[in-house]
């Protein structure tokens, strides 16, 4: 028998959780202060990569589960494609290959000497999901609407107020959890990017230590980025954008001269570790704190939420 479930938050964590629960036959009500396209999840470069989650081994299963979900849903309708990624590394930056164990088996190869991008000591090649947020998020909405999910634009200030109205309340409030749950370990990490005209390159470039990345989408090539902790201002800064482009031009020949078509900034909801648990003595489940790995972890975390809901129903 399906349950009446409220999901708080309409970013990728909330939408993936709602989608998997709806597929199990539950009645979903998604409540959020904002919806796509006016959310951080729309501004994500959104390629699959275990970014800042290597200290949490739960992430291995989450990452791999999400990888397989996206791979199984590739297509023009969803906006998901499998893209080559070049992960470049400079010596003495503290980077290592621990991220490889988060990948599905046999997906990564070390490039031979001399094949690393300009200015780098070594590089890895793999194929990973690229999720075009401007296509994928509307697709998730349409899937949920087809299953009679209800969407309400509202800022929730007290989760416990909802616990009598719903069988389960799932908190996917991302950065909002800082005040909603009084969780000061959740902080904003601003990321700024430049948008270039689409069409080049054909692969994703990543140096996650800097951080620097180049992501080819259908609507734009995203060039990033920055990692600015405890910055609440969701605006770009000209000096940062100039530096982002200068760095990208030095790495990838052929990028310079392509038309600049925009820029944006987003606030990643970082937490030292993802909070995914049932709150003791309540029917509230928390699923937040994914930082810059929201898309990478989303469907893996959502599967764990589904299991927690199943356990609540059985008990």
C-alpha cells in the first residue's frame, strides 16, 4: 500500500528521491522554496565524478548506483550521455587515485607518458555520465507529474509540522538544512563558471584540485571554476571569470576565441559528510549535504532513502 510522502527540496537530491519513491507506488508531494530552473541544481556542470566524497566509503555504493542509473537512462529525452573525461593531475598537489575505487570496475585507464594535457604530469581517461540539467530536470518533473505527484512552492520552516499530515517526511533541503535543522556543519561553497558557445571540445576536462573543468553541453560549454567556502553571495566576479578563462585557455588549445555567452554562480551545499538517516523517534528522513557531488550521489542516496522508507513501513 503506497504511503503519503512529502519531499522537502526540489534539487537533484529531492527529485531523484521523489522519482524512486513514486516508482514504488507512493503518493508524492514535493514542497520547495524554488523549482527548476531557479535552483542550484540547474547551475551544476553535472558530470558524474566523486568530488570531495572520498573520505566517506558509503559513497562507493552511492556513486556506482547513480552511475548505473544514468547509464541506463541515456538519451535525447533525458539529456544524459556518456562522455569521455580526462582527469588531469599535477604532482605535489595532494591528489591521488583514491577516486578510482568509486568508479565502476574497469572504467579507468592511465594515459601514457606525454598524453597528459599541457601543464600536467599525468592523466586518466574514463567515460562518465554527463547530465544536461536543462533537459534532465524537466524530464524528472514530467515523470513525477505522470505519477500524480503534487508540487507546491513554499518555504518550510519546521519539518515536525508536517509529520502528522504525512506518513513520511524526507528532508532534501540542501543548504536550507543549515537553518531548518540548525545544522551549522552545512556551509555554502560558491562556484563560478563562464559559458562559451557550444561545440568544443568533445570531452570533459577535469582538474579537481584547482578546481578547473571544461564541460561540453548542447547549450553551452561550461568553463569553471571556483571553490569558495562560506560565501553566500550567488554572484559572479569579473576577476574570477577572467582567471577561469585564462587557466582554461592555457590547458586546451582551440578554446580561446570562442564566443562568451554568459556566466553564473551557484552555492554548493557542503557538509563534512552526507547526512542520510532517519531521525530517531520520528518519521523524518534526512538526505542532504552532498556538496559538489549532488548528481554523482543522487540516485545512490535515493535508493538508501527508499530502503529506509521500506523499513519504516515494515516496522
